[in-house]
């Protein structure tokens, strides 16, 4: 049986680097965001997850769809994929790790081997377009 995990991610780039997170107990980095709850829109999920993970507020009126990417889900059996819908958006506040996040880091394209498979596809896209160095 093929299953798809529906996730929304925030793409935040500065000086050719991308903001990423490492959750407690995980060995790879993930772009901030998470799974949609029943009845939520993309922007509902995005703003809720970023507030929960990074204790900042996104401005949903500035959200721009960057792309949607699909890959094998990290740490799940073969056939379980993740679909990651990515947005950029302005924010208020300084990203600070919440209870589920152990670490916030700025990554470059050289860090690609240390992120989840779907994030690797996103890194490739951002690198090709000249946004991730």
C-alpha cells in the first residue's frame, strides 16, 4: 500500500543559506513545518507549525508558493512518501527552538547529505535557481 504524508514547509533563506531544524531524537535536519491537521489550509498549517516549532509569527499575506516536492519519507518503510508543499513568507520575531526542536541551524548546499530525502530535492531546486549556495 502506498501512503503519502502531506506536509507544509517554510523556506527561509538568508545570504545563500537556509534555515533548518533538528527535532529531538532525529539524526537529520528538516525544513521547519509539519503535517496538515483535518480542515486546515496550507497557510493554516504553515503558520501553526512555524509558531509551534520556532516561536515566531509568519505573515500569511506575504506567503508565496515556492514548489511542491515528493520523495520517500525519511525513517518510514518503502512506499511511504512525503509530499512537501513549500512557501516563503515574512515573519516577526527571532526563531527560537520550541519543545520539540533541539537545534536551529543555517545550512548551505554542502549540507545536503544531512537532510531528509525530500529536503534534498528542495536543496537541489534552490541551488539550481541560485538561492542556496
